[in-house]
């Protein structure tokens, strides 16, 4: 079960990137956060 989930992530993230999915999940579960501390953009 977990193997299949992980296996499908590359295909899944062609539709929605991880950052967007993660932020939507935080909002969906009404968790407070400050986006500036969640991700740091790499140069």
C-alpha cells in the first residue's frame, strides 16, 4: 500500500507540486502557519 503511494508520487506531482499540496493540506486541516517559515527557495 505505501509502496504504491510512493511509486505514484512522481506522476501525481506533475499535476500539482508538493509545496502547493502541502499548503492546501495545512489550510484544509485549519492549521495555523506562516508561509515564510515553511519553505525556503533555493538559488
